[in-house]
C-alpha cells in the first residue's frame, strides 16, 4: 500500500516537473538561395518574412558573392504566450510569404524583388527547415 501511494505521488510530481521543463516552442528556419543575372557592384540581398495580415517579421541581409547568395532566416514558431511557464502555449506560427530584394549598396535602391509563397515555393527539408523548391534568379540593372 505504501509503495502504491509513493508511486502515485512520484508520478504526479513527474507530470508537474515535466510540464514545466517542456516550456518553449522550436525555432524553424527558411533557407533562401539563388543567383543574380547582371550583378551590380556591391550587391546585397534582403530577405523579409511576412505573416498573415501583412505583418512583417524576421529579416536578414547578405552580400552577393560570385553572383550567388544563400541566407537562412530563423523564426520562432510560438503563436500564443504560455499561461503558466510553458503550459498551453501554441507553437504553430509560420510566415505566409517571403520577400527577396536585390539592392545595390551606395544607391540603396531596389533593382529586383520577388515574393515567394511559403506553401507553394518551399518544401519541408526536415521538421524545422523550409528549403526553396528551386533556386531563384534576380536581375540586376540593365
């Protein structure tokens, strides 16, 4: 009888501790890569994640090297704050689209812009990564 009561108490304690230890949603990543036709001098590529209702999210920028670029943009999947230290949080936040812009340094003017749909233009490479289905091509100034 004492063994059974102890087991029940330890089981309840474990459930409580495990619930608090599980706090936090994962960080996913959107990987964007491509090439540039007619590369301008000192070209940069900006990537901006866009969420439902046009809400702007995480972004990043990379210099173009040898006419190509590759940039990972990480984002937190947490869409609802936890009620109590990780309890009842929701982890289904993800962007709807990704905007990729070619910018020439010095002018800070857009040379080209592409908007990609996350569901259509990306595939899940693993449980936490989205890869482009095909490389994108941006065009520099004529």
